[in-house]
C-alpha cells in the first residue's frame, strides 16, 4: 500500500472530513488546514508529500498559497475549485499547480489522482537508478541518480510533472510527441482535451531551462504536431 503524508486544505470542514476518510482508507496520513496561512504553517514543521488545496478560502486563498509554496518546494499540488472553466484551470496550472479538479467530484477519482502523483513524486525522490542515468543535450543535463536537472551547471528546480515531461523528451531526442502522447506518458491516464494543460507545463519548463523562453534552445514546437528536443 502506498504511503505518504497528505496536506488537505479547505475551509469547508465537511469536505475535509469526507476526503480524509477516503485517503486514510488508502493508508495515507492526512494533515488538515482550513486556509492558506494554516497550510504554510503545517509545511514548516511537517514533511508533506502532496497537497490537495481548495482555491476559494479566507485569509490566504489557494492560488496565493500555491505561489508561496512554489518559492521553496516542488511537492505535487492538486487544486480543487468550483470553477470549471478552462481559463480557471490554466490560471491554476500557471501558478504552479500540478493538477486541477472541479467540484463536485468523485472522491475515488481524487484518490486515484493522489496516488498517481504520489507514486511519481516518490519515484522522483528515490535514488534507484533508472534505465538511463544521465540524459544530456548540449548544456542541459538530467541526472536520474541525483534526480536533478542542470543547465550550464546551474540547477533548474522542476516539479515532478515537469521533470517527467523533460525526461520523456530527453530520452527520445528527435521524436515528436503530441500533447496527448505527452499527457498519457507522464500522467498515465487518457489524454482528453489536454492540449492547454501540456502547453502550460511546457511553458513552465522553458522558463526554467531556457535563456530566452520565446526562442527556445531545447524544447521545440512542431506546429500542429507536438513537442520535441532535437538531437545535438
């Protein structure tokens, strides 16, 4: 059974209680906070492996809390919101979230997403050697032993999702991946209407590894087809 410490952040205590029951049934440890400020306090003293956070909360909302957390931590963040428009989802991803789920939702779907992100994060944090230990393209290096990405010897801090996207492209240099192929390889679930989600994560990666993200040296767009890293 998968283990991990989950921080559940929502000002609706009934929702917190309901989700907590499902997470504990999976053997996960649950820590609770009822606004963004409480969430930041929990993170000071507790080793959290994943955060589920509502957006609309008093004192400090979920988007602002996500920005603060991303200043120091790359742990997976799943945002929860009653807003279901694509623009709301993109804003959340732009702020640094790894995933976004709308209310009302099936608790089993949320648990499945938690487990998927947690497995990815746990694997990223381990020191088990992968099939390819060191992946390179010019000054870009992905070290699967240290679980570290550097650009010209400077560390680029990627989230687990960003790391896996970059790893996929570096392992398959010269191959073009559609948004759907990227999503299904990295998220490990069917990629329906995923173009904008993948595009946001690609943009965030570029901001961290490219000198000029608007004229990328590494991750190229093949218009109408997908993304690739050219062999060098």
